[in-house]
C-alpha cells in the first residue's frame, strides 16, 4: 500500500535524507523516498503494517526534525 506524507517545515536536505533512511529501515517498509524540494515522503508499506509504520515514521521525523509538521495525505 502506498502512503504519501507531507512534512512541512523541513529545514535541510540532510534532515530529509536521515528521515528517509530511518523509514527505510522500518519493518514492513518495501520502499521509501523523501523529496526535500516537495517535502513529500512516499512509502510503500505491507498491507497489514500501515498504521504501525506510519506511527514509527512520525516518531522518526519528530526526533530528527521536531518543527516539521507530519500530515498523512493519502
């Protein structure tokens, strides 16, 4: 299942890369890509792990970039 998250307020490409790498390591994630330019995180998640992965991704983003707003678009 594909999920798209808007991360408004990312301060730098380095933070975006760290968030992307952290999300890629989560159990249930098939692929993840975060564009600093569009501030969108696209994640392919195993069907039965969507909520678990999204919550873990939120925690990673908040730890690395606490000022960024994490909004699940779809």
